[in-house]
């Protein structure tokens, strides 16, 4: 039977213990949980579990570095990354294993979590489109970000349109997702070179893994046969991993330039292939491939940090 290694990058996480306990409670098969503690010790302490591994990093290494560190020691055939403030559905591990090809990235249906009651609430959110990276989105700002579809093509109508229209398609292609949870073969994670911790910070995790999977010939899918619930921490619970505004801008600028210009050596498809697969996309101009940056589009952060402006 295949083994799943669940990697939880964590920093100052009040619900880490709940998340770990929930994983072991709801796993149907053989899992290990690797909690990578980014220069802190959890409070409350984690309860002992047979296959729980805690990796304490003595200095702040950041989310990407912690995920990569967990992947290096993982003993499973499959990797699952999960934020430290999530609950999961019964039998999540075997359900995800049953529908995961060698070069797939799989995401269970996402719901909201009421962490104080430890209950699943609103959802599911299964379909996100990508914002046009050269302009400042009214919700997320500059760069690639996943937003909920509105209407058949993300152009008109209420949210949740695709969730209703495609509810019976239990394994369905997705353009984007939230980086709070993903699942794949460990060999696929290694083949796409894991997460780039040198050029990114905490930002753009889903965009990086999604592009690497789709553009190297793989497939990103939503598995609606199982689910997870994620806490939007906000002001009430604070953030674990933190980004300065400057670090966020640096990640957005790097990601935009890297993928819009097809700079990844391992990609066998160009970005245009993926965008055309989901066309039309809200906010994307018809001549998006001819758009020049930053001549036509300017990240507002470049005004504050002109050193980051591309030559």
C-alpha cells in the first residue's frame, strides 16, 4: 500500500496541534506527518503519534525552504502539503492516492474552517482563474493570483457558477488553486525541482507549482471526492509566515517575468497553451501576448523600490 507524507510548514501556529490530530484521525491508510517548525516550538505541544516527525529549524528559513526540507526526508510515495490551520475529510489519503497520475498535481475541494469550533463551513471553492499579472487587481494587486470565477467564463454573474455547473465532474482540470493544500507523487515534486526558495519568498506558491505541472506536460486537477477546510486567519489569528511589502513585490515581479516569458528550462508547453485552454479570462486583453512590461504596465511598488525595475 502506498504511503503518504504530509508536510506542514509552521511558524507561530496556534492550531498546529489540531491539524496534526485531525490528519491522523481521518487517515485511512499509512501516513506520516512532518511538521517543519520554523524557528519556534509549538504551544500547545503536539500530542505523540507513531508517525509524527517534528523538524525544528533553529533560524527562520521561510515556507518554501521548510516544504523542501520536509520533502527531502519524506518516506512516502506521495507528498501532501497542508497549512497548519486545516482539517481534512475522512479517508482523504486513500481517496487522493486513487486518482493521482505520475505527473498530476491534485487538490481536494476547499472549504472554510471555523477553527474555534473546529468545523467545516462555507464552500466548496473548486474553480479559480488567474489574474492578468501586469495590472493591479482590485483584490490581490499585481502578479498571478487565483480568483473565484464569476459566470461561465469568469466574466458575468455570481460566484460559485462553475461549482454548480460542474459539480458532477468529480475529477476536473483546474487553472489555479490556493496553495494551502496540494498533493502529488514525490517523484513529480522532484522532477519539477520542488519549490524555488532562491527567487521567491512566501508568495506565489500555487502559481509556481501549477505552471510547473501544466507546462511540463502534467495536469492540475480538483478531486471533489474529498475535501479540506482552511482557516482564513486574518487579523484575529495573525499570520505565521510573514512577508514584507518589498519581499512580496520581488516575488510578484520575478514570477511575472519568469512565466510570461517562458523562462523555465523544463517546460514543454508555452504559457499561451495554458491560457488558451481556459480562454477567455477576466481582465486579460486579447493582445496579452504582445503586452510589454513595464513599459505599458507598472507595478506600483516599483515607484517605492525603483531598483527592482527591469532594465
